[in-house]
């Protein structure tokens, strides 16, 4: 089974040769609040080798709150955040769950960077929370 998705305008499409993500986390770091228009983001981790991408992506390189170099990839046409990659884990790719054709397959398993969230943010009480960066699933 392949997982598929793409950006809002359809210029970027991707397929992932996997049955499920390695892990899914909701992130409330300050950068994700920009990307999420006020909310946090939901991010699914996959092996980079499993992902095939077509379409125009622009990289934005920055230093994350964790200190890692992050490469965030946006659709050049519509600006949808689609992927991010981090230099310490070059074999993994992070997919913005909102771009999946079926976001139901990527239920968050943890919430991270809660200390950066605004006071009105809502957290699922059933999920483990980390005030900052949490360990990344090994793969
Ligand atoms: Zn687009
Ligand atoms: Zn974040």
C-alpha cells in the first residue's frame, strides 16, 4: 500500500512506499505556530528513501528551537508547507499531515514543545507531552 498526498494547488504530489508513519507528533514550537497560522503542526515521520516527490518545492533553511538545522519545503506555487528535513537525521523526512490525501492515517502519538504554546492551546489529555524536543523514533 502506498500513502499519497500533495499541496493545496496540486502542483506538488508525493507517494510514500509505507503502510504507516514511523511516528506522528503534534509540535507547538514557535516556528510551527507560524506554519500552522496560530495552531501547532502535525508531522509524520517516514524514511526518506520511501518518498517520491514531483513538483516545485522551495527550501527555507533555519535553526530550530532544538538547535538543529531544519530545511522546510514549501510549494513554490501555493506556499503549502509539505516537508521538513533536519540535518542530524538525513535518512528521515517529515511530512506535514495536512498534505496527506487521508490525514486519518496519521494520528498524533505525542505533543512536543508545549512550553512554547499560547495559553489557549488545547492538548489531548490522552497523549504524552514534552515541554521541548522529544526523542525521534529510530529507523
Ligand atoms: Zn501548491
Ligand atoms: Zn515545531
